[in-house]
């Protein structure tokens, strides 16, 4: 087994968490709409365009409200939600910082442009990552193999020399198909335990 050189981390669902339930369920609660309707919007092509910075926040939020048949007066609810209703798990963050002393640390995330502002003002992650690869910057989105290859290129390692941690099975399977070690991150206790086992081999 090749030695591990890089740890590649997803953001939302691994480092970043909603204060209650999931992203979709909490947004449904905030807007007072069925969660199934939120699910549909978040699976739309417009959401992909938002994540790769082809449309801006206001355009996406307007689309979301229109699709949900909600008044534009609810725009401030969404604008607050996307930052104030989330927090960085400090235990996970400290683990990433500690492991960075031994392994190259990469953040690989599907996320719109505002991530760069929020990780400086609200979701402080200083000292955790050597590289940040966001879909909004590279115009690629997980599970496209190209975005994993880009992460490996930045990390300077082969697929089998990396571990990829993500809360979406589809994304983990795509990484594994390239030869990366994948961990489906269900919660911090489980995810970090599995990582410890992989690194101990």
C-alpha cells in the first residue's frame, strides 16, 4: 500500500455544519416550504451554475424564490441563512490542522463565490489547508473526475497516496474510481475514526 501524502477534505458536511438538521431541511424551515421543494431546486442546473460562478448569489436566490413561489421580500432570510445558520466544527478543524503537519491538506468543495468572503469573516479556517479548490474558481464540480485530478495535481501526489473525505456517497465513489482512498463522512466521530484507521495501515 502506498504511503499517504495528502488528505483532501470536503467542506459542507465535513468541516461546516448547519445549526439544525441539513442544509435543505433548515432552509425549508426558514422559508416555510416543503423540504422536497428545496431538494428540487438544489438539484437544478441553476444550482450548478451558482456553484461554478456562472450566476451570482442574488440571481440564484431570486431563482430559488421564484421556483418556490415565494415573495422577494424573503430574500434577506436566504442571505442570512447562507452564512449565519452554519458553523465550523472546531474539533474537525483542529484535527485537520494537526494532520497538516504530516500530510498535504487540500479543501475540495462545490461552493459559490461567497465562500472566499465567509471563510475570512465567519467560518474562520486559518492554518488548516495548503490548497483550496472551489468549484466557483475552477469551473468544475464534484463528481467530475477532472476536479479530483486537479486536487491531486495541487497536492503533488498519486491517487493512491491520498485520502478523500466527503459526506456525499456519489462524490466518494467517484474519487475511489480514480484510485483514491475514500471515506464517506457521516459525522465527525465516525469520519475521523475511519481516517485514523486508514492512516494507521
